C-alpha cells in the first residue's frame, strides 16, 4: 500500500488496470499467432505500460516544508556530499580515461562482433532477437544516436556504467552507515575490472548495471512502498530474464524478497489479531494495487520470451543447457 496519495481515483485505477491487462493480453495473442507481429505487439505492450504508469503515479503536491527540509539536509551533510563528489569524480575518470584506446576505436572485443551484427540487423533487417535482447537493443540505440562505429555502439553501455555509481551509493546509504557506503562506493569507483567492463557492448557485463538499479528499487519498495518504484522494479525484473545466464537468478531473488516481506506483514497482523486468514485477506487488500502492478509489469516485459519458449523454443533454457555437458579444461585445472 502506497503512503503517497495516488494520482487516479480507485475506480479509475481499476478501469485503467483492466484496460492495461487487455492490452497485454492482445500483445501475447499477436505474438502467439505469429512472431512477425512483434512490432505490433510491442505497441500494445507500450499502451499497457503507459496505463501502469498512470496507475502508479502519485498525486503531485508541492510541499514547501519538505523542500526546505531537503535544503537543510544538504547543508548538514556537506562533508558527505563533498566526499561523494570526489568518489564519483574518480569513478567517472576511471571509466572515461583512455576510452577509444581500450577498447580500440577500430576493433571489437569479447562478443561485440555478434552484438554489433544483431544491432545492425535490428535497425536494417527488421530482426528482433530475444536472447540478450536488451544488450542488443542498447547497442542498436548506440548506432542510432552515435553512429555506426564500435565506439558509437559502446557509448550507451559506458553511460549506463557511469550512471550506476550514484544509485550504488544511494543503495548502500539506505542499508549501512555513511562511512561504509562511501568506502564501498569508492572501491567500486576505482575497480579496474568494472571500469573497463562497462566500456564493452557485451552481455557478460550489461546485467551488472541493471542489477544495481534493481537492487536499489527493491530496497526503495520495501522501505517506502512507492508504486512507481514497484513498476520500475517489475520492468527490471522482467528485463533481467533476457540477459546473460548469470543474471537470471536475480528475478528469483527479487520475488523471494517481496514474498518474504508479504509473509512478514501477514505474520505481524496475525500476531495482533490472532486470525491468520483475516491477516492474509487484510494484507492482500492493502498491497493489491502494488502486487497487480508488479505482476502485470513483469508479464508485459517477459511476454515475447515466454511466448517463444512455450511455442517450442529454447531461448530461455538454452543458456542454462549449453555448458551442461562441457568437460572441465584439464589444462586449466592442472589435471
């Protein structure tokens, strides 16, 4: 249940949710009928997402006292903000210094050949890849905005990597003390592996930045119950199902955390009332809108993946199976 008044009245929210669900169902139907309907289906999904934003949007109120309080907080945390500025500056420097030399402007690294090829086909051949979809579409965005060069392809990944530093600090600031948050963020800022990996347009690393944003939104949801944060978390939870196999456990962890929070809420009510079934009902009613937003948001994002998998494809499971029978490298293990 959101602590912030909703923008839409309850009856309007219900109507918007019904229409959003109908749009999402239409997208599923189009994809189930023919994969070539991808673009049309995404139009219906986009309409559903816009309706979910309207449902999640809080009422906008300009609170002068809160704004003054924010200014007072900043004045009282000047040392923290100054140190954070230095840490972020170091992180930006580490990620930008030498870009164009490593990786080289006229070369590719890791699986960038494949990423770039799929991105080119997205823009020019109408191809709609599902495996590592958001990696490939991000590369396509780079080509569209910055030009058909390796660096143009990489720039959105670099920007996202730089942009993830501040959310990482905010995440830690919500969980641990200020010195611990600053120290951990400084370690990430100067981590050479992370600083170099965000320069590559590769699925191996792209999910790491998404996971930082997802973790922050999860904590915000648990602490504030913001419906906008719930929607953002739902979209990232769905998106991570498309990414490299090592990131596909994150949606399960997010779901487990949310279910645990609901179970704790039920138990708290049960202790107070002594009626477990009434507690379950009360909790379901209190969080009904947020639960609906999360479930439908995830459904919208994973629809193409789920339809392909259910129609006999292996776009999701293949990534888990490809190395299942691989022999260990005896040269590496010295056997």
